[in-house]
């Protein structure tokens, strides 16, 4: 849940990339929800969204509902 994040700097992006790669290597999917427009623009412009192992959801509720249905729970 990223609703409190207003901007992403280079070090934060590098950390997110490292987390995404570690999780992906472990078979875990990394998802985001409630990403603000300017942050989404930054993530998109850097190509991070192209390598993100999961999805970006508009709301936490939609993320939980979608992922729960997808897991068969």
C-alpha cells in the first residue's frame, strides 16, 4: 500500500528493484496498491513497471479481492 508515498528518489527505486528481484527469485510476487499519480509516472518512466513481478492495483481492497480469488481462497 503506497498511499503515503508522494515521490520516489533514485535510492528508493534501487531498493524497490532489489526487493523485486529477491522476491521474484524466491517465487514471490511483488504487488503495489494505491500508488499516487506522480509516483506511478516516476515508476513508469524508469521502466520499473516493466520488470515488476506483480501488478499495481487502484485500491487495497481490489488487490486483496483479486489476489484472494486468484489463489483459490
